[in-house]
C-alpha cells in the first residue's frame, strides 16, 4: 500500500462502552504526537484525519480520530474488517497507517 509516511504499531482491539458501540484500536501516544506534529494541518472537523490502513493483507481507506480524553488517535474497525482479519475485543494485532 502506498502512502507518504508509514506508521507501524501493535495495538489491542477495544469496544466503546456505548450501546451498540464501535470497535477501535488506539494508536500509541508517541505515534499520535508525531502524526499530529507533522500532519495535524490535515485534520478535518473533530480531529478527523483521512488515512489508509492495513492489517495483515487487508487494506482500506478510513480515518483516524483524535480522542482528547485518551490523548491519542483512535482507528475505528468496521465489522467487515474485523471479520476479514478475525479480530475481536482484546485481540492484539499489528497495524499499518499510511498518511
């Protein structure tokens, strides 16, 4: 997958506690600081930044969101992606983000 800058990290899948909550993974805080410093100007409303993501051999266009309570970006994981990659809550996986 092509992108200007590639970030690689390992993270755990978690689910928001709201009813019907989305599944997410949190970027490491150091990675988030780097992304925000270099690419923060690309953020749209509510801290949203368009990115390309990859888990295993599954690639997709998505967005990361800066969560001020967690002080880091979070990556939403739709059901389609979770099924393809066999991901569930508390699964630890390697993720690539391309900006």
